[in-house]
C-alpha cells in the first residue's frame, strides 16, 4: 500500500500523539514511522498500515493514497 504520510502526520498531531507514543502503540520503529510521514517510504506492508490506522483509530483509507485503476 502507498501510505499518505502527510495525512498520517496530520491525524497523529491532531490527536496530540507523539511519534514515540505511536511507536509504543504499534510496535513499529519510530524512525520508520517518521520516514513514512515524510514520504520517504512509498510502499508499506498492509498489516503495518492497518496497525497504524488502528492506533490512530481511523479507517485505513484515511492514511493511504487511493490506487489508480
């Protein structure tokens, strides 16, 4: 999946969650989460994206780019 890093960051910040807290909630490395948010990682495994969405309590569609058909 193609993560929408800026959307993920905006949601996280709106919820007043730090990267450190998101790391704790997801079990994913803080540096990895930061690179996703900065758009440096273009493809993320589906389970990781779902884990982030669950931690942010948003539908997965809120933090990914829609695939063009």
